[in-house]
């Protein structure tokens, strides 16, 4: 794999992780 490809995949994972954490935070704040 080329470095650019790894960076792109890591960036996509980052976005997914951030979106997941934000979604969980919304659920948590809605419950309380």
C-alpha cells in the first residue's frame, strides 16, 4: 500500500470514529 492510500483510509476511519462518538454523545445527553 502506498502512503497516500494509508492516509486516506486513516482519514476515513477518523471521520467514522468522530461521527460514532458524536452519535453516542447525543444518545447519552438525550437519556439524561
